C-alpha cells in the first residue's frame, strides 16, 4: 500500500500536511508543526469540516469525535486554495495512506495540490498559479526521492500549469471534482470481485466520468498530453448523462408482467427464473461510509423491502453508503442484462454494469453491481432499472437500448422476441 | 476608565501598604521606582493590554500590588468564575461561572497539549479578549482569547504552562475580560 505525502502549493512554497487527527475539541483547527500555534485559517477549516457548512465530516464521517486537528509544516494564513489538498489528506488519512511527517519511511509518492472545493465537491480555480509553481520548483531539491503529482483545478489553472516549465518527472493532473484528486493517487471505491460472478464496481463522480487529464513530463523535456479516457467511464457517462433519454411509462401490458405476486412480497423480485434483489450498503458498527469507500471495509448489505406499489421502499441516505443490485440465476444458459437510468440526483462515480450483466454472456449463480452514493444529495437520487432476461444472447438488443432509451413500443418488441422485461423504481432521499 | 470608586478602593489598599498614591520600590532589579494606580488599573481593565515587564517584576515582589491588580481585574471582568467545586477529582476541573463555562480536553494528537475551551451561555454577548487565572496569593496568568465562533473559543496550551498550573489549583479563580 503506497504512502502518499500531501503538500499544499502556496506562493511561499509547498506546505506539507503533516497529519490529520480526530479530536474531541468543539472546533476543528489547523496547527503549525504540531505545536500549540493555531493558524488563522482554522475558522475556515472548521467550516470546511462541519456538517451543514462543510464537506469533510459529510464525506468521511460520522466520526465519534467531533473535530479534526490538521498539522501543517508551514503557515498558511489566508485563502481557500488549501481545500482540495485538505480533502485529499482526509481521504488518504481515512484509508491509512497519508504519509505522516516524522515517519522515517520516505513516502512513495508526493501530491502537491491547490484548488478550492465547493459544497458539491466541484473543484474551483484559484489565483497565483505561476507564483505557486515557481515556489514549488525552488523547493524541489527537498522533495526528491519519489514521484510528484501536481493536482490543479481543471481549466485555466491546468492550462497555466501545463505552460509552466516544470521538471521532467512531475505529472500535472487536472481535477474537476475532489474525487478526481483522490483517484489521481489511487483512491476510490474498491473494485475487487465479490464471488465468482459478482463485481463491485468503482464509481466516480457524475461530473467527471472520464479520468482526469494527466500530463507526464517526459525526460526529454517535451510535455505530452496523455488524455486517459477509460472506456468504462465513457460508457457509464453515456448511460448516466448520455442522450436525453425519454424515459418511458410502461404500458399496462408491461406493468402486468411485473406485478408482484404474493410469494415475491418481501425483498426480491422475480422475472422468470431470475431473482433480483436491491440491497442497501451501510458501514459496520463503529465504521463509516468513508471506511467502506476508501479503506475497503466490507459493508453490511441489507435488503430493501418491497413497496405495495410493486417498486421498492424509499431509502434514507443517512443510513446507507450505496446500493447493490443483485441478480440470481439458478439455471445455466440464461442471459441477463441490467440497465440503469438515473432520473434525478447523483451517484459518486460511475461505471458500467459488469460484463456478466451485459446480456452477452450466459449467467448462472449470482452477479451484482454496486454503486456508491454521495454523502449529500442536492435532490433525491431517483432511478429506474430495466432487467432483461432471455435464453439467447441479447447484447445487440442491450446496445440498442444504450443508443437511446427504449420507448414502450421497443420494449414490447423485446417481449415479442421472447425477452422477459422488468422495471424497478427506487428513490434515496437525504 | 477607572471609576472614582475603583480608584478610591485601590488607593485605600495602597495606603494600607504604606504606598499611598504609588508603589515605591527600592530593592528589586528591573522593578520601577513607582507605579501609578491609574496605570495599574488600565492594565488590569484593558482586555488587550499586555503586562509590561516592569509591572510584572514589581508584582512578583509586592503582594499589595498583586491584590490591587486582582481587585481591578475582578471589577473589570465580563465574567468571573469562582473556585472549582471542592469535590471535583479531575486534574483540570471544569469551571462553571455565571454565563460561561471553562473546560479542558486532552489532545489526542499531542499528549503534552490540552485544549482550553471557553463557552458563553449567550453567544450574542460581547466576546472576552482574555482569560486570567489567579491563585490565592494573587499571582495571575493571562491568555489571549481569539477565534470565537458561536460563543465558543478554544486554544491549545502546554501541560506545563502557568495557566494550566493555576487551572489545576481548585482554589484559583478565573476571569474573562
């Protein structure tokens, strides 16, 4: 597990985040070099942490203590461009990967960060990029021995950084959201497989489905733009943000097909031989959603109960970190696809459903697809799922749906072709 | 500004110490020849006034001067916090005053540091600029209070600091000015 040191780019040179410590004091604060000197940005940091006004406790809490103490190697006395670096430091600290000052071990990587973060975790541009980079260059002799990533707000700040002549081994990374900064250092929801055909999917912020732009300065000194756009991210973006889907209202005939039988009342839906379960993901006792998201702590999975109307009962965001869609096929030779349409709200990140739920490979046993939700919803997270099942590959039909969300007629055509179709509605509220 | 009553009381104290209108000093190095009552009052009552070295040196040697300073302090304080509850077994007992609370929390990050927290019952009232602890011999220690938020402020102090030494003494009193 790589340790990463976080530095805040300032006009006076990079300032290291020495550590982040949960405290029981009523207010979060920033101290200078582990001393009792409290820096004047402490009030703003407290706002940045505090639930309601800030994002840290919302994203990385709740914590049994009520505040944090963050120690810096040098003074930062004004501005808010420290916010992105502090956010990254909290994320790394939660995952146990923040390189602590004073440890004998040299950090594996260094992240030099500047950027402001708004309430929705968008990264906002900052001033004085040229001066900050000039001071960074001056300080580089003290930072040798590990790779350096310079994370700056996307847009003008990124352009300024790219135009600056920096040493060859510095990667310049643009961040549109705070999660981009986390991903740049390898943080994110776990992506390990769960079970033979299950998959937990790393999901990235709605606003930045694509990878952050990374520029590695080659040894020969030519800045080369390497835009890393992951196909999975694009597909997810297409699914989530893509064409202006005109979500259908199923005709009565279709609704009839998905009516809930008495035997199905509970937590599972049945579609032919296929069973679908909606599970909420919550942290184990004493742990937080941040632990689940960043520290690979296995979540507790609770079935979401069915509603009398045939959908699922609403969930409360405060109780859950995300959702898992679980499909179980008892017999071999079934082809299943699961498609997601978000009607409102955002999820944290995005990735396509796993291949086993793509309709082109036969499925037997259990497959699952997990998504992570943000710790704050500006509007309810409302979505619908289409579950398709057939005895033959249905990848082509699924791709057609990806190309444009189907109208009722198209879905009826699928039914006529022998494909079973079922929809699922669900809402998560703050 | 000193009130006539304050000044009269201080002069009376000084007179009892045979110091009349000023404190004469003929022995101590660094101590002044005399300290006017009005100057002592100004220092005690002005929240932002630091303790001048000459007055500090004189107060170390002159119990009457310390007593006068404390009287001025008590008169000027926005909040006074009496002795800690006798039965308190805490190393750093919480102090409850009329309209305020002073409490101490050990730092999780640094074992040699303590959070000194001051909370006002009415966040809308003017916030004090300084906290003073005084012991039975009228030796006092002052810390500046900044960063008030919603009637709460906190600072970090070293476990060996004067202010904590006095705070540990259950017979000491605290003033917010």
